[in-house]
C-alpha cells in the first residue's frame, strides 16, 4: 500500500465513524458540569461518578480486547455500541444511584467498542502497511475533538439533557449505518505454534515489554499538558488564552502533518522513529522550564517540538504493536497498548502535582529525564528485536523463523523487506 487511495473502504468507514463519535462525545466533556449543575451534586460525588467512567474505560482497554478476538470484532463492536448508545441517551432519566452503576459500564463498553473499531481497521490492512490506516483513524478522532467542544457548548444552551440524548442517538445511528459497510468476519484460528493467550505471547516478546514500559513513561510526561502546564503558565502570569492557543497549535499540527508524516516514513524501521518521537517529547518538556526564552515564546516552541514527537511516535508505535500481534490476539494487543498509552490519565496529575508543589522548577527537567528514559527503552527494544531476528535466521539457515518476523522485523532493518512481501 503506497498511498491513502490503497486503503480498503472499511478503514474509511471506520474513520468516518470515529470522526462522528469524537465530535459527539459530549458525555466526557460535560458530565461533571451536569452532575454539579442540574443534578445538584457536590464536586466530590460528581468527581467520583465521572471518574468511574474513566476507570471503566481503562479496564475496558486492558481486558476488553479478548471479546472481539473470541467472538468477532464486528459482532462485539455492534453490540457494545448499541448498549452505550442506549445508556447515554437515557442519562436524563437515570437517578443518581443508577448513574453511579451505569457510568463505569458505559466507560468499559465504550472502550471495548473502540478496540473493535481499531482491530477491524488493522485486520483489513496487511502487516507492515498499517501506519497509514492508524494515521487516518487518529486524524479523524482529532478532527472530531476539535469540532466537538464548541458544538457541545452551543447545544448546552438548550440544556444538558439535549447533549446526552443527542450523543446516545448519534451512537445508535452510527452503529446502524456502519453495520451496513462492515464485512462479515471469517473465523480467526490460532496458527500452529502460536501462543494460546495474551500474557504468554507478551512474556515471550521482550522487545514489546520494553516498548510498553517506555510508552507508560512517555505518557506520564505527555499528560502533564493537561494538569501541571496550565498551573505553570498561570503562576508565571500568563493568560488562559495562551494555554488554549497551545492546545490549538498542537491539534492543528497533528491534523496537518500526521498523515503526510506516516506516508513519508512508512518504509522506515519503526523503533528509531518511535525513539526519536519520545526524545522530542522529552526535549519539549525541558523547554517549558527554560524561562529565559520568555514564558510565552518558550511554551510555543516547546509545544511545537513535543507535538512533532507525538506525530512521530503515536501512529508508528500503535501500528508496530498491531504488527507484532498474532492474528487471533489483535484486539488484546491493541487494548494492551492503548492501556499503556493512556496510563498517564490516572497517574500524571497526582504525581506531577506532588513534584510541582514541592519544586516547580524541578518538574520540567524531571519530565525530560522520564521521557528520555522512555526513548532509551525504545532503543533497547530495537536491539532485542534485532537480536531475535538474527537468532531466528541462524536457526533456520538464513531466514526469519515463523511467527517472529511480524513481531520483530518492524523494529530493525528487515522492515522494508517484510513490507515488500
């Protein structure tokens, strides 16, 4: 696959679905305001209920992929999307005690549905050619999140009930329309000699374990954008407009450059690209602390640098992990990576807040060290993968052994050859 025109129709259908669902994701944007406003809850109970949705989503990412791997990703996607749509549309009529029960369920099933979308898109594209499909999917999601907040703010003037009903109804409509374009899945069978379960497969791939550890560290740093960065800007006398401008700059660069970058780098080995992205994230966060540049100028430069890193690593790492997955474990591999790549949503705010409260100036160089360690782990993952390829070649008389090429070739010089096959 040499350009976007070669992508199968199902990839575009699923990307269009992500665009609509991201643009109408009003639940996560307005739930706390709704609970503390019309529902009259205090900040703490509202935060607990809203947080349970996030916990459900994290658990769904970590454990939900097995449902699609076992029962078919199309079937699981359509079922979970239906339940999420109904639960969301009925929020205005659910008593508070019931919301406390349904919110984690909604988060869990929403994550399972998202994994199903990703797995269907991945399985429609040959291993080694998935960076373009991942980039298209991410661009659609980012475009939706650019459209959604102002649209939601406009609709909220008519009441929060309208937002949640519209969110749920659009989910159901999207489920119905998408179902007409998704192909039936052939039963997925385990290749002879392939691991039977996720953890056995992952334990046997040291390269993947190192890469996952690296992405946890990098995401822990990356999410400081949404917790300690606004505090840093406020404490240096900067207006809120600067922070919103930084977010807009990052989103705009991603929308403009991520797909072209994925196409340009499609034949490059994955691990060096990922490690470079991690290093740029580290560099960007160090620049936040260089106040001699001027806080505003330094923040803009930092945002451009770390966004360049995000463009490099997020698409490439996602596709690399999907390429490493045995066919019968694609959903679970994707869920494992997504869980690692969003771990910062739970850990970054408390850890970053502790460091910032103790020593504001220490936070930014420490972020550079943590993300830089992620880059070192990524490079180590590449060395381990190349060693595995060499060992397989030695054992088989010059050719990579079965079951290892897809997991390791994308990390080293063998990537172009695997893509050519």
